[in-house]
C-alpha cells in the first residue's frame, strides 16, 4: 500500500471553485500579457481580488477577452488532477519550455516546503505547485464574472475583482 506523501500544513480553507478559477486566471494572464503568476491574491467565495504586474493598463476589449477566455476554459470541462513529485525532480531542465514540468516555478514556495510537492494540473492549460482544494473539472467552477478592475500607474499593477456564479 502506497504511503500518502508528507506535505506542508495548509492554513486556509479555500472555496474550491474560486481557487481553481485563480489557477485558470493566472495562466490566462501569463498567456495574454506575458506576466508572472500573481503574488497578491485574496480568493473568497463572494468576491476575489488578484493583482498582476503588467507593461500597460488593459483596455475594455482586453478585459472582455480575459472574461471570454475564462468562461471558454470553464466550459471546456478540463480535468483537474494532482501529481506528487520530489522537489529535486523539478530541475531547470524539466521546468523549461518543452520539459515535462514546463512553466512550474518553485519561487512562491516557503523555504521550509516539503521534499514532496503536489502539482495541480488543469488539463493541458496550467500546472503549478499547490496544496489547496480544487474542483474535479472546470465545469464545476460556474461562470466567471468580472466585478471591476483598478490600475496603479506607479506600480504597473492591474487588480482584478471577480466572482464565480454557480
């Protein structure tokens, strides 16, 4: 019988649909704007906020494109799966473009992160380390709704406020 891997303790109780939507939104922003995953997210059941550092303020068409893409991904009913890997398997070669774990970054993990890392995959669209709760497939998220955005010109920070409607 296989032993369950030992992971870091998790101190949050996520709302799985919103948390899974956060993963999709991160990858959507990476693909649309060439930015990094957010380092500033507050994900809740009623309203979530997440910020990205961008080179320009997205216009209304770009905001609509974000919402449209999110709802397309949700409707695609992509499977959400988990994979356990040893930290030392996530080398520069394996995380580079074309590698088995392409795009996986460990820079948001705490210094005392366990040797075993849980990767969350959403179809072929996104993969990242995460120990939170998720839905089984994207169709369980519901509809992605943009509540508003803010732009901080000094920081080049684009904040998105959203909720998921089930």
